[in-house]
C-alpha cells in the first residue's frame, strides 16, 4: 500500500510530479498539419496575434496545451489581448 502511494506521488518516473511537466511546443509545420491548414495560414495568424505563440530563439513556437484548450473551447482564432505574448 505504501509503495503504491509513493509511486502515485512520484508521477511518471521522470522526477516530475503529475501535472508539472514542461509544456510541449509545436513548430509552424507541425501545428499546420495538426490543424489541417497551410504553414502560410499559421504565419498569418501569428502576425495578427490570433494564435498563442512564443518566440524561442529566432523562431515562433506554439504551446500544444494552450492550442488544445482553445480548440476545445472554440476560441483558437480569437484576437489575443495586447501584451500577452
């Protein structure tokens, strides 16, 4: 019983507790494939601040968990609030 309790608290064995994983970021090509749109559309939406993104080095990356959350709520392409990049 105690061993099972410890395993449950340790998470996936990576040392991270459940729910504390690093967010996965998608590049424009992977996001375009996931949404069945062109890379050009992703670039356009990024420039219009309509899709959640962050700059990593010189490239834009898209947080998978935020994209999924907005897809489920139907708010993926809603205008982003200024200053929230």
